[in-house]
């Protein structure tokens, strides 16, 4: 069983910043990439940023230069530092990872957190 717990969401004024955390726990053999997705009201869930076990990062164009993803492998935690937030960033942010629970698994399985709400007021 793999659990992802997000925290750090909340209400912030436009131009403000927030830092989200996602901690992966459970019976884990290996963790692959960890990503932050977001889903705004009435819209599809979209990738915001991802980070590999080695620290390679990818960002959606909409967040480049404003969001920074980082990872602490010892703590099994990923952070998303968000700056210069706008009302368009209002969404539920979800953490996603690919993980194996045993050495015998051939493929990584996908796991999602339950999400944390980020609301940016104008």
C-alpha cells in the first residue's frame, strides 16, 4: 500500500506564494518520478511539474519561472514552491508518483494523493 499526502494549500492573494509538500509512505521498494498536477474548476487535470529520482525537472509552460519543484529522497517528499500566484492558478493540486512495492514487480504502478486546494484571490 502506497499513500501520498499533500499539504500546504490554502488561500493567498494574487502575487503571493505558497509551498506545497507531498510525502510518499507505505511499503515501497522504489519510487520513480513524482509530479504535481492541478485541476481547476471545470477543467481537466493537467501536469504542472515533475521531478525524477535524480532531480531532473519538467515544467508546464504556464508555470515555468514561477514554480520550482524539488525532492528530498531521504524524506520521500517533494515540494512545489509557487511564486507570483494569479487567480488562474486556483485549483486542486494533486501529487502523483510511480512506485514499486516489491523487487519482483516488473512495472511501476501509479499512485495519487487526495489533493490540496490552492485558492488565489484577486
